[in-house]
C-alpha cells in the first residue's frame, strides 16, 4: 500500500477512535445526569402529581374551616357539601373519559382485516436494482414512480395529480380535528427498503401507519389522564398524540436525515481517504495496463 494512503488511513482511524471515546464519555455523563435527575427531581414531582390528582377536595381545606362549615350546614346543604368535598381530580377525569374514544388507524397492511383501504397501499419492498414483482409486493423505485402509470391511473400505489395524495400511508379516524385525516409519510413510502431501518415485529416494513398503532404505556408521570381530558381523546397509542399524522413520518425518517447530515459533516475526514485510495487504485491500474501493453507489444 502507498505510504501516503497508509498514513492517511492511520490518522483517520485515530481520529475516529478519539471521537468515539469522546462520545462515550459524553454519553456516560449524560446518563448519570439523567439518572440523578430522575431520582432527585422527576420521581418526586411525579409522586406529587399523582397524590394531587388522587386527593379529595376535602384534603385541601384546613381542618378547622372544614369542621366549621360542616357544623353550620344542615340538611341538603350539608349533604351536597360532603359530596363535593369527597370529589377528586381523578374522579372528574373518570367522569369525562368514558365519552372519549381511542383513535382508529386504517391503512393497507397491518389493519387489512378490520380497516383495509386501498387508497393507502404501499409496497412491502422498494428496490433500487431488482425489478418489480407484483406477486411479491415488490416495486422498483423507478417504476414505482413511473409518471405514465400515474397519469393513466394504473399505478396501484400512487394515484391522483396532487403529490400530497401520493404520500398517504394510512388514515387516523378521530373526531378531533388535530388527528382526523391521512397520515403523510413520504419517507415511509419512498425510501428504498435497503436504507429503511424500521420493521414490525412480524418483519414487515414499518411505516408511519404502523407506528401510529404502537401502544403508549405508562401514565406520563401522572399527567396522562389530564392530557387525555384536555385533548378529548385517549392517548393509548402513538397515533393518538395530537398532530401525529403530520410529523410521525419525520420521526421514522430522522436516522436517514441525520445520517445524511453526518456524511456531509464528516466529508473532511473521509474525502481524503477515498481520494487517496482512488488515486492509488488508478495508479495501479495504469501500471497494469502498461505492463499488459508492453507484454503484448
């Protein structure tokens, strides 16, 4: 190997190692800070919120004042006062929530049996080099976006003149205006499968429509019931988060976007290496060609 190329590779390796060690140290410190914050700040706040939600109104009234009021009130007034003060925020939420429904998600694969809608079809596999095979639900990216099939309406995945319609990968059904409507997923629908990092547990391609059906467990530090009461719908799945249909796909596409940014930022590191290797290979090819020509000549 050319000495210049070797030195470049060695220097690059050292830089990568140094960067990795720095990232590890930063990550370790960040983890310690987050763990400490959870133990010292987040958990006490969560416990406080939970206690406040579950506490009766009576618990917030000074005992002396409470006793005086109960002594002064009689009959129906006393009964009404005792019923009101025995009420809690949790009770109020439970009274509201029975009228609030979970969002439904409709698209072309995971919910096919219960909510299949052909308008939201998308290929199981999007290939760059392999040809389209309808039986395997595989589309070559270039034929997938073939303008002729789109114009004639024969493309099963892309229909209509509006590009926004092409990006639909599912629909969220909800009475809330912030959630009801199509799920826009350009990354989910058009990114080649070889570059797509997400799969369902069944091994299928996970798009923004599948992500919308992922359950949301936990009580969000005790605030989930309050959030559900405020937005007017259950947030028991990712698709129930207000506005998800607009930004859910960006969450899945973040690694691809971030990877592209890192490649650009790291260009000063990898371009010299690639250039040096290319120059060395070109020089070797030229020498080989000269040797062959000389032998044949």
